[in-house]
């Protein structure tokens, strides 16, 4: 009888609705409570794994660029997060089928996971001092939020929120996923304020503005990275001190690399050139062997009537060296080293050196290749990676393939992998020497996309290890 007096309960939330709520509760906790909630983290991980999404979506330290480069299919999903028809069965979302009035609940959970990643990476900026690398990563992540809202990266922060985004009259709350396009006028200024705060927290500028403090800085790769990233925001004394630090670092690295280039003894000997008759070229072993007939048993002496010298002249032919270097955020060390290395090779006789830097755009730095300092000042570190734009500049430079070497330095996490590899294979088939390099660092550490690594190996052009010494030897073998 008691049961008859209790009103019948309405239908409870579906499993997909519960999963979506877990993801959004985790997002709110991450934005407003720095203490990690173990239960929410565990539940969210289970949801993400069940959806077949990478666990990196839950790690705020992992940039969205890194996630998308390893899972390219997610780029289109993020681009369509605020599309009016997203979240419906007609949208083509994965696992469509659990539809409710045209809605795909499973797709809504998937969108919630992607939304959470984009929003958390953009709005959870923490506190304290900020490095240039952290600022660059935030700018890239904010660019993905802008893309999700239908605007080009940087547009909202610059006050250009119109873009080509979805109609403000989207699905709204009724679809289960918010239509953020209606918030463009609010989010734009918020992003700009966040960016300004991050820049303000880069205290390096205060040090650079004081010449006495700046002179105490020891140039290092991490410091140079920050200076190169922030150079557009410096002026006056701060800019002058930044340039001095970059110049000091360039000179120090150049001295080390120049020594490595000079010590690399490679290239075929030119037997048409008589050997120089100087003591350092004396071939003692051959001299003794050739004069053994003059041995006097009585005197127990070897009488030498002819000295033999080693040939040291090496054949040189006009060569063209094209260095293409990825200047995205993960390749700063390589950018600095290769810029300096290119300038050293540019100083060798009969070597025509060209230098191209790229991220999603490419720039021909050849006019400044002899001066690595000026070259680095013209770089624009950061951004995504699209090697096809660099290839468009590099291929016209291959006039004589047999006398051309193309060095391509990157981690090869590309947007258009198959298209770029086919272009690289065409360069290799043309007869030019193609040298892929994972990175060029002093320590030898380097990360390479496994997909590219395997194809380069099959092609017969295996990726060089990241140690700069190997690249120096490889180049001198070809160029001298």
C-alpha cells in the first residue's frame, strides 16, 4: 500500500548523459579547483578510453597540437564543435545510432570530451612566471578554441570575431552541447586579456630593460628561445640587450660548430695535385718501405734517397646545399643550430647554401644565410607544421639534382603526411641527395614521427640521429 502512495519517478539520466556530466564536472573542477579530484579523473579516463579517444585529452600539460598531430582525424571534429548540426545523427559523428529525436547521445559525449580539452587548455592558465614556450603553447591552444568557434586562429584575440563561423542560431542547450558561437563578443576580449596577462608574467622583459641585470644573464638555448619568441614585444634598451645576448650565444655555438666542420676529414683525394712537401705531410711508413733497398748491414743504417709525402688536396665541385628546417615550437634547438651551421657551410668555397624555415608558412632566409644572427631575428617560432609550403620553395632551387643535397630537419609530425612524403620521394628519385634529420641538438635527443621514419628507411634515406656531429660529417662527405 505504501508503494501506491509514492509518485512514480520520471525517467533517470541515460548512461551517455551521465558520462557527459562527468566530463563537464571534471572541466569545472579543473578550472576552479587546482586540486585534482581522483574520482573524476578515474571516471573521465574510463569515458575517454571507451570512446576510443587518446588519454592526452585529459592531460592539461599536453598541447592540442600534440594530440592532433598524433591523431589527425580529431582536427575536423574540433573544427566542427559549434556547427549547428553537430551532435545530431545527421552530422556523421562516430557511433551514430543511439539517436533520440535526431540526437546522437554518444556523439554528444565525444564532443564533451573535445570541448573539455579545448576549454581547459585555454582558460586554466595557472599563476606565477611564464616562459616563452608556455605562452606559445597557450596561443596555439587558444587558436584551436577560435577554430572550434569558426574563426581563424588569432582572430578573436585581435577583435576580428566575425570569421566564417557558424550561425548564432545554433543548437543551443537543446542539443546537449552549448552553441559557443553566441558568446564570440564575450570570449574574444577574455582571450585577449588572458594573453596579455601571460605576456605580463614573462618577467624577462624587466631584466632586459636593465642593462646591468641583462649583462649577468648567461646565454643558453632556453633563454634564446624566449628572446626569439618575445622579440616582437621588445624595444629600446630591452631589444638592444636581447640582441646582444643572441649575438653572444650565436658566436659561442658557431665557434664549436666551426671546429667540428674543420675536423671532419672527408672527400676523395685529388691525385692530380702534387702533395705539399711539408713535414706534417711526411709519410714515414712509406718512406721507410721504399728505401729498404738502401739498408747497409755493415753500417746498420738506412740511407734515404727519397722522401714520400701524403696527398691532402681533395676534389671539390660546385654543390648546392638546401637546408629546410621546421621552426615550430618543438624544434627551436634545431632552428638555432642549423641556422648557424648553414652559415658556416656558406663560407666554404664552391658551396651554394639556401635556407628555408617553415611552420604553417615558409620563409626563404637565403639572403641572410651568411649571418646567423640576422637570420634568427627573422624567424617566427611556433605554430603548426605544414612541410608542403616549404617544399614549394625548395623544389625550384634543385636545378642540378646530382649536385644538390636537401637537408630536412623536423620531427615530421605533419598535417599532410602522405602528400609531403611523396614530394620528398620525388626529390630523392630525381637524383638529389635527400637527408632527413630528426633534430639537430648538442645532446643528440630527437623525436621523429614513426610513420615517416619507416618510410624513409624503406626509401633508403634513413633518418639521421639528432646529434649534430653526424650531420656535419654527412654534409662534408657530400660537399667536399
